[in-house]
């Protein structure tokens, strides 16, 4: 990674910069909705789509509120749903590297739809690899 990119990524890590750049709560909801819209539209994402309830309303809300906190915004997920426990919440689902990869593909496509600088999109995709890895529970 170039020094300029490293410096920019470091700026994104300051305070609530990510949350503000994403457009706050509204921007996090847009990203979550775009993510699930893409998951519903991609035939190759059917396996991970079918791991969700038929009604994706709560899944969309949970992802959006998780993103708010993950981007250093207010702890809205915890206020509404309680403590975040990614591993425990997904332990009942068989999630291998393939499912993790498909989740990240859907997220990458959702990030592409955001009106954000490309460097910020790349930064967020890099960051979101961490929670995706935390829910993987199969080789």
C-alpha cells in the first residue's frame, strides 16, 4: 500500500470520520439495503440468502445498526438488540470461506453503489473483512 493511501486510511480511522463519510445512520441503512438487494438478485448468493429469514426487514435493520457502530457512530445496535456477538449469532449456520467470500462479494457490490470516494469504499471493504472472518466457522 502506498504511503499516501496509508495516510488516507489512517485519517478514516479518526473519531467518527467513517460514520460521517458514510452519511450517518441514513447512509448505513442505504448500504445495508443495497447489500440485501444485491444478495436477493445474485443467483450465486442464494446459499447465503437462504440462511436468512424470508422477511429480511430485521436482517436489514441489524446490519445497518451494526454498520453504524462499526463505523464509530452511536451504539444503536446495542441499544435496540443488545450486545453484538457475531460468532454466537452465526454459530448455527455453516459458514465456510465460500460463504464468507460471497458475503464480501455482495458487500463489495453494495459499496460500489454508494456515492463515496473510491478510497473510502476500498477501506470499508478491507475493514468489513474482519467481521466476515469472525462469522466463518468452517474451513
